[in-house]
C-alpha cells in the first residue's frame, strides 16, 4: 500500500508545477476543514462565531497565517491542536512558494529556449542561420518601414538569446519591425510549424556554412512544402542553390511557389560584369538593396496607346526600363516602337514608389556630335588576369569567354587547380599556372603591364577571415606593383565579408564584389516582390539585357553644359536606356562611389573624359 501511494505521488510530481500546485491546494482544503472542525469542537465561544461558514473561513486564514495562534486563548486541548495546525500551515506555505517559484523559472527557461509557437500573420520567415541573416534582416527592416507592425521570424538550431543578441548588435535599429527567434531544426516539419509558415508572407531558406549546403536547403524546402494547406496554397519560398546541377531537385522540392537563384552562376556573372565595367557592383547594390533605387512594376493608364520610347521620356526622376505582359512575361528594353497596351505594366526604376510620376518631357533634338550607332559595342581583344581560385572559376572563365572578343586571353594564377578543371586544350584563350598569389615574388614575375583587367577571387577552401586576409595581402602587393610599373589595368576583388571592405580601401581597388551580401539582397528583394525574379534573371544573364558603363563622350560632347534628357535621347538612338551616371571625380566617395541612378533629367551637368553613363543595353 505504501509503495503504491509513493508510486502515485512520484507520477504526480513528474507532471510539473500545475500538478504540484493542485496537490498543495487539496492539502490546504483538508487543513481548512480540520481547522474549522477543531474550532467548532474545542475552541471557546469567544474564539468562534458558532456557525460552520465562519469557522471554515477562520480555519482557512489560520492555514495562510499561522501567526493567528498568538491571539488564541482557551483550554489546553484547543491550544495543542492550534499549535499542531499552525505547524501544518507553515509546512504547507513553505512548500507552495518554492513550487510556484520553480514553475516560473521553468517557464522563463522554456521561453528562453525558443520553443513556443509563433502566432503571426503576414510575417517573413528565415529558416537557417549564417552571416546572411544579418543582411537579410537589415534589408527587411528597411522594406518594412512603411508597415506599422511588421515581423521577421528566425528559426535556427541556435540558442534563442544568442540569436537575438547577435541580430541586435549587428543590425541595430529595427524601426517598426519585430524580430522573433525560435530554436529548432529548419528541416523538420514539426519545428517549422512553430513559426506558422502557412500564415507567412514569404519564407527565405538561408543556406548553412558547410561544404554541401544544397542538400540541407533541399531538405528545408521539402519540410516547408509539407506544411502547405490541402489546396496547395502557401507562402512564396526563396532560396539560393550553390551548385547549378542541384537546381532541378530544389525546384521539385519547393513546388510552384519556389523561386531559386543559382549562387554559382549569379556570383560568376557579377564578377565578370564588374571586372569588365568598373563601378558596376555599386550600381547592382543600389538596385538590390531597399535603401537605394528599386525596380517597381506598375500600371500607368496615362501611357496606354503610346510607344515605349514615349514611356522612357515620360519620367523626370525615374526610368522606364521595360514592360510586363499580362502573363507575367518581362520585356526589358523592348523596341522603342512597341505599343503599350492596357494589359501592360511598366517596369520602372525609381527611388521609391511615391516618386513614380510621369511628366511632359521637353523636346530634345538629337545632338549632331553624337552618332546614332547601335548600342552593341564592338568587342576588342583584351587580356584578363585571374588571381586565386574557387568552385566558381570555371563558370567565371566561361562567362568571360562569352563577353571577350576572339584573340583575347585569360591567365589564371592560383595555389590550387580549379575544381572542376578547366579544359585549356580546347580553350586557346585560357592558361593556368600553379603558384601562391600571396607571395610578392610570384606577382613580380607576371607581366602586369600587359593586362587590361585583374580579377582577385576569394578562395572558398578557407574560412571567411582567412580568405579575406589573403585577398587583402594580394591587393596590397598588386597595387604597389601597379603603381611602380605604371600599369593601367582595372582591379576588381571579391570579398567574403563586407566588414573587411574598409580595410581593402587601403589597397585602392577599382571595385568590390561582396558575394554574400549581394546574394542576400537578391533573396530579400524577390521575397518582397516576386516578379523581380525574371527581371534579375535577365539582367545577370549573358544572353539578355545587361547594365553597362559607357564613356559619356558616346552620348554628349564633353565639357559642354547639357542635361540628362539629352543623354537619354542619345541612348535611345542607340537602342539603349540611360539610367544613371558615374562621375569619376566622386569615385572615391562611399557609399555610391560616384554612381547616381535616376538623376534629375533637367539638372545641368558637365561631363569629363573619364565620366561614364550607366545604360541598359542588349
């Protein structure tokens, strides 16, 4: 009997604080009944009121406050029973308080563990953890400034408190956005249910920092897809896939609402385009982040029936760059005679959606000094030097060969052979040399004065700190040798961490590509505005439209007062769209480094020989 009672008591205690409080409440009730009965039976008439209710109430107060014993007077049996019940009340209260305190502490510990369900709607979910999270949260905070109660929920296999403290330290002011962190496995459907994905506006899968992150991302996509409702509806999913060959499997896992970017192809195209057009990375950063000019897709009824050329001229502080058809198909830089229909929406580059206004453009006569030639530049032979190697190197070389003219050459110097290997036998333009590019004597042996462009690639076989430290060493030696030999090449470098950009300024590179940051910006933009996926896909594809920087002299006479309307008109004659300018005298000034998108087209400006026009061309 005693063993059975002890076993039942053990089972009750394992049920937690509510069960223990229940047991103590029952004990308190029993003590109250016993106290009331003793008062009725043993207490003198001066101590009780003679009725059962008053006696029970007095007995309950004696359990809660044993000090009532000091006021008792009466026969010895009553006083003995009062002393016994007082000790019982002391024992009961001294047990109840620690139980409640332990229960509160356990609940606070559970909250700190981040295992409570999230009850939100219209929020953005980030699945996984990497340095990308800080950039993503920063961009989502900027995008949500117009939303009064925006929310970003992060689910990762990390301590909740650590995640919140790190985000608070790295991101800073969260404005009107609340960041909620939960601890769990992003590839487990039960843990994903904690963040209420079915009510989310979008879900961003963050690739982990590991050798093969694609498989983890695909597992996360499958887990999110399993939480969809019966009709297949759910939030849009955005993710980055490192290797191109894993994209088809990821699309199957993510379903029809999944939008993917091939990280390898995306970064390779950025590196190539930036290496050939100095200053282009800050243009892309301006396009991709929410703080700068953004791409909007809007219906403009006042332009229906007019041509696309008319639409380009209709904006003073914005730029029409394309059309979106009713089926969602994007046409960037269509022929100028394309007639705008009622089903068309205009793809507009603007500082904000509130700044998209059409105006009456002034009549601009073609400048006779500016030849109306096709916008496709005739490629010339170039020499490109690539220092360093990573998994993207074969794709970078392929992209370069697509942009360079016949007879150009690409020389690769790296400590390790590219993987997969580059077939140089069939590519007469490519040569490879194995050497440690951080050594100054290796760089001294190179004919640096013969190169037009130098591209420094961040290695992916080392950690972020080590990779950027090696890159900084290469930049310092390369810049010193360039100045001593009076070389004229442009120097573009890939950085793994944006925090090291300030350190790299000492080496005075012509441009930076912070691969992780730009990828995070792409994910944030597409999660907020899904039609941008098709626009970015064409902008970063070698076969589609692309952004380029061309000499200002190709569009207007140098040293003469002009306005940007004149530049826009000259660009249209060449089949291009002028969207901005790069002033060489301001190229050293962060954060835009001389680039201005959507300048006031009526403002007067003087262009010098090294100034550039930012154009959208095929």
